[in-house]
C-alpha cells in the first residue's frame, strides 16, 4: 500500500485461505497480463479465463506461467467447461486441465440446461483431480405466460 487509510481491514499474506480475490482475464494480451501482475498481482489470488477466451487467447501457456510465477492460481471458467460438456467432450476437458497443469476449474451451468445431479457428478469426478469452484445462477432467462 502506498499510504494508510483508516478502516481498511488487514490483508493476509499469500497463500490466503479467506478473502480471496479473483480477476477475470477476458482475453488479455501477454503484455497486459504482465502489467496486471506488476500492478495488482499482490492483491489477487485467482485468475479466471472467462467466457471461453482460453480457446482463442494467444500465448495461453505463457500467460498461465506468468500468473503462476506471481503466485496466482489461473483456471478455466465455467463457460469453457460448458462448451466441452455440450459437445460430449468431458474427458477432453480433463485432459486440457492436465495439459496446462491447472489445479483449479469452474463448473457451471449458466449457459446451458444441465441436470443438477449430472452437475454434481462432474464436480465429484473433477474434485479428485483439482479444486472445483461452482458458479451459482443462470444466464438463461425463463418466461412465464
């Protein structure tokens, strides 16, 4: 911190167990990821590759490395999980997580209809491999006549 202000809570050192802060990488360039780490990496814990941007992000492996070197935990967001599930490619998703040596993933059903029991099955399987975050809520709208 550059200066003190009253009533700001103490911030635990990394690795934190509570008060975690997540930043969503919505397709940052490699230089933008480096700049984020330089300016704010000390205050952040998790980096989510949101909206399926991991599919098209240039130099994804290098960005993951930058985040990990800064003691951040990068992970694939729930939309990407859904893209794999909707195509029947769950095992390929798990292989992707292993390929990038990630220890965290998000499981969501915000853009697709996924039976709750099936979602729990995916969480159970993935939790043997990595830490699982689960998004709550839906991007789907329901209308009543």
